[in-house]
């Protein structure tokens, strides 16, 4: 079985950008990841991990990170990036400025793809997993693990609706016919830490290209830590700047003209 771990960044109400980060690997790959991650945590002296707190200024007082110098932080991140890269099969990231989606996408399409911005990002991750499975002739089941969300919240309801209303004939495309999904705590499902790192990096990087409305990145702008996760890695990234969301919408409307309106 494959397991896909998905985490978000920027989904709180005050954030202007929503992001989904996803890593997929085999069960054995994630067991190796967890073992190696725990070794690093024991060596370096940390327990729970959150990328936003890891990179926060020391003045914010997030322990133990606020007590580390730049040399140690860089060393630890390099070790964590190596563990991610060596144990994952594929990575997927989607970054979506909320106003771009709200103002540029018709409501009937948002009804289908999700009014929660994170739901749209998750749907785009699912489509990339389907494409990867198709291209690699992969028929093994996929279990989808989302970062813990309190039952009853709008995000919990939309993700649950998305994952449970996929037509039975389409579920095998995503490995959902035998895989299923759940919500877990990062402390229990530690590969969610990897998805958290990817989501944070996506959130940080899109802020460089979104204001300029660029359809493609300038790779010279990559932060060194972001570069570690990207160079020579199987990583598919979607930055939904205004021009990219328009191009996506044009393709969708063309599909509807050929095949009928999405219900």
C-alpha cells in the first residue's frame, strides 16, 4: 500500500494564501522515514516539529528553536530534507491566493471544486496522484492521511465530503477503492511533518511570484532550504497565480464545451 500525507499552510481565516503539501510513499518507506526522523530528533534535541515555529525569530520564544543558532538550524534542516527526499516517492504542492480563486472562478465551479480554498488544493493534489498512478501503471491502494482537524469544522466537512463522494467508478483512479482516508495528529503520524515542511515552503515561495503575476518561477529565487527539497526530486508544484488560474479555468471551460457542464 501507498500512503499519502497531506498538510496545509495558511488555511486560517486571516491568511491570504492557502496551501496543500503532499508526500506519497510506500508503507515501508514511511516506516524508514519515521525511524530516521526520530534519530534526528533524539540527536538534535527536539520533539514535536512545526516549520513555522522552526523558522520564527528567536524573540517569539518557540523552544527549542529560539535557542538555536543559524548553524544548527541549517544543519538540522539539511538532515530532515535528506530523510524526506530519500524516503518519499513523489511530492505535490499547491499554492492558491484566496482572492484569486474567489474573484476569478465562477461560483458553480467553486461549488464543484470546493468553497474551502484548501479543498481545492487537495483536489489538485488528488489529480496529480491519479496522473502519477496512470503514468506508472500503479494499481496499489493509497491511504490518504490528513493533518488532524476537529470534526465539525468547515474544512473537516469539506474534506470529508470530497473524499466520500467520489463516484465508486472513479475511486480506483486514486486508489481510494481500497485505501480510504483519515485525520491524524502529527505526533502519531510523523510523515505529516514532511508535508508541513513542503506546505510552508510553498507558502513562502509563492509570495515572491504572486504579486508579479508570473506564470512560471524564477528558479534563481529559490531559498537554499527550498532548493534542497527540489533539486533532482520528483516534485510537482502548482502555483495558482492569477494568470495560472485563468489558464486552468480556460482548460476547464474548454473541457465543458466538449463534454458537457460539470454537475
